[in-house]
């Protein structure tokens, strides 16, 4: 099983450790633990308020910085050129590093894209950022950002779990050589009570979380973010590379998607989403 996803020149570990809604003390505790277990992809964002703890966690982990794929995201109030560049410098300081592997625009927020996309390219040229991408963009916005950018976009990080049909965005990303990074894979906990997922998990001798994460990364060009503040869960979430789901099991999970399955749709930040396929 390939544990990496390749996208427009980036080599991204297929399973990442996410820190969304993770308070500082938990972040300090969990990031070194996740790295000890074997995670090599850490995801944070300016708005999470825990970049400093992520940086400290990496520094104290004993894992060389060069072995870690580190992602952060620019918040929407920093999309003006000077603000974005200054915010990246601040992120690097907090993260205790001189570069991030991947920098994303966090939400489209109705912003005009030429200025932030131009600024992303500036920080790439300055050597502060290795790869760039977007998050929560629809297909039209993805296409516009790609058109505006000299550097290739490598991912669109989106809500993705068994209850939301994201095939339109996934297919557009694949066609552009991009990957999709899936957040909220557990659908805010909904997956744990799902009879279909519980049945597949029982048949495999696995947990529901393992089945869902496996379902994500078994799809071509998809990266999964897992998140937990419990040490024991970290090892469980990482142990998804030694089994496979059958075509029938994959299809049964895809079939759980429903029109009202999306969870996050923040007013003023979210775009007009692409309709399900």
C-alpha cells in the first residue's frame, strides 16, 4: 500500500494528524505522540490558535523537521498581499521552522483571488513555503486559483466523509493533478453509530474509525486527516495500511452519501457548493 499521495510535485503522507479545535495543552501532548507513533504529516492553521504548540511539539519530538510534512492555512482576514506575507512570517516563527511544506487559503470567503494567490506565489519564491493549495473551494474557485497561480496548486482540503458526495470536486482535482485532503472524516462522530460501517468494521476486525480512514485513503489521490486527543486512539488511527476494503465495501460506504450530508457551511466563509454528482 502506498502511504504517500503525489500531487503536482508534492509528495504528501496519505494520513495526516489534524489539530482543528485542539487546545494548546492537548496539542503539546498529542503532536509528539503522533510523531512517535509514526505520523509524518501534521496539519494546523492560523485560526486554530495552536501553531506555537504544534511548533513546540515538533521541536520536542526528536523527529527531524525534514521528515515531517507540515501544513498551515492563512485566515481570511490576511488575504491582502502585505497581510498574508506578514502572517506567514508569524506562522513560521510560531511553528519554529523556516518553511512550511504546504500553505493553504483557508476559506474562499467571497474574496477576490488575484491578490492572495499572488501572495502565495511570493512566499513560495521566497523559500518560505514549498507547496500551495486551497481549502473549502468549489470547482470554479479551484479553476480560477489555478489559472492565477504560477506555482501549481497541490490540494483542496475539504469536508469529506461517507455522508457527503464530493465526487464533482474530487474529479476536478484529479483532472488538475491535485489531491483532495479530507477533513471531518468521522462526520462529527456520526459514523460511530452507523450500522453499515459497524458491520464492515466487525467483518474486518477493525474499528469504525479505521474503516472510514481506510475508505478515504484507498481512493486515488485522497489524503485523510485524523484527529484525536486520546493517545490510544492515535495508534489505532495510524494502523490502516495493513488491510484493504473490497470493492463492495467501498461502494456500500459511498452509498451512505445523502443530499443534506454536509456539516460545515459557515455563512460569509463558504462558497456556493458544487451540487452532488
